[in-house]
C-alpha cells in the first residue's frame, strides 16, 4: 500500500500587502481556481486548485508579524503540458524568469522545466514530464 498519493497542497505565506498580487498571479495569470475560502478581511485564506487534486493554500502573514522561520517555501513545482507557454505568459506580465525553459534528465525521468519568481518572491517551477 502506498502511504503517500501525491501533493495535497503547498502552503504559501505572502505578506498581507502582497496578498492581492499573489491572488492575481495564480488566478488571473495562471488560471487556477479558488476551491475554498475561509478567514475574514483581516486574514483571508484560500485554497487554489492546481487541477490534479492538489492545491496551493494561501495564508497571509498578518500586518506587523514577521515571516515565519520556514519562509515562504523552497519552490512550488507546477505540472504543465506547456512550459514555454507558461514562461511566455509570466514574462509578458513582467515577472522575472530565473531559469529559461530547458530539457533535463532526472535519473529515469526526462522533463522540460523553467523557473520564475512569483508575486511574493517565491520560486515557481513549471514542470513537464516528457
């Protein structure tokens, strides 16, 4: 029996002032759907579906509170069928591209990948298994 069946969610902790830009980046630019909301105007929390039963949970850091010790996270890898298309959209929206699209071999897996910086400084990877 497999105990782990995939990623349920990755939690992102933007500063409160970055919340609207984070939401625009993931919903408007990348087309993710809000599947649940909770909290209130002071602490608006959401889960965004990535389309494969996994989510990005957005939990803002309250005004005046420091970023938690674990930081935002190392990077968020989003599965896609079109790495180059995702990078083109992100570039056109003015976000920094940190690694241009390239093909890689990871042990027994061939993939096309690219990285950008998201709306609150997080590293986002676009990942396509070949």
